[in-house]
C-alpha cells in the first residue's frame, strides 16, 4: 500500500495569509503546507482521506483515474472544502463518500445541490454512505475500520486500513478505541504545535498518544506555522516519529 501526503497543514495552511514569521517566509518547501489529505493506493484501489479546499491543486499532478472512495473525518471546511472539485471524477461514475452521520447531515446542508432530487446539470454526483464505527466496511475488497475520536466536543472519525491509521483533528481518544489501534506499522496523527490548544493535540500530547499506541512509525500532520521550522523540529523528535510534509510518499 502506498500513502501520499497531499497536504499536512492546519486549517489555515502554511504560510498563513498575511504572516511574516520565519516559518511562513521559509524557503524550505517542507515548510509549505496545504490543508490535510492523503491519497492511498492499494492494489488497484485508490482512496482519498479528506478533501479540503486545496484538493484541486493537490490532485492536478496525480494520474487522472477513478477515486474508489472518499473517507471524510468530519465536516470542518479544511476537510471538505474541496468536494465540489471532485466533479471531474464523476466522469468515471458517481463518487462514493464514506463518513459518520453528523458529517453526512452537514454535507446535505452544505452542498444541497448534489443531494436534491432535481439536480442542476453538471453538479458533482455523490453516493453518501453513513458508516458505523462498530464494524468494518469494504471498498472494492479493502477493509476499513472507522475509529471514534474526539475533536474537543465533536465526535469525528479516524480510519484504519490494514496496518495504517489516519487520525486527524484529535484532542482525545476514547479508551475503547485503542484496541483498534494495536499493531500498527504507520500511525498518522495530528500535532498542531508546541503550545496547548482547545481542540487539537499539541506535540507533547501527540507523543503521549504515540507512546500508548506504540506504532512502528509515526508521521505528524495538521501542523500550524507556530510548530517551528520543519528541519529544526524534526531533529527534536524521538526515533521513528517524523514530521510529514506535502508530497511525502511512504510504503506501508
Ligand atoms: Zn482540521
Ligand atoms: Zn507565520
């Protein structure tokens, strides 16, 4: 299975509009972060995790081929703002979206034109699947386990596919969900920056989750400009814990 990080930044992206801090003005391309999303290729199945407002820019240099499923973690703009740009993929077939019921309800309000009975010609066509964290589901034979996690007060989903898990916008993980995270080769988890935040893990808290989950390798995502320079911060992390960057590809 191949995992490509299409975006690794927090909701504002990095650089932040109008900011002149050392990270936002860095010449290191690893300090430029689009909104979070990963693309997974496993066999001939292609899955997109989250579809934020940078989706068009993220997908335009990838092969134009069907996306077999879009897995959404939650309804916040930085995770769903690019759904309308899935329109070209409707040439292959309606696009299958998988998410929890809260997010599905939000999408029906947010992009009603894709879900009403009499649609304007040319709108993106979706099949919206509400999935449940109590069981796995399959997309073309690939088994996927939703994981309940908390984004402050909002219940959202992480996803496990094989020995890979993608958890973003976590502030806390219910005790019952750790059993779904055993024996991971790769954990992708959010780490916003060093200081405390209401709805996101900071670096120290993310490292505490890494210690509890004990994956073989961990990649941090959803980073803000206040994280510091990629090159400086990565040196401070334990072995087998890395900052991701846009364009990074890994094999799982
Ligand atoms: Zn987010
Ligand atoms: Zn900045």
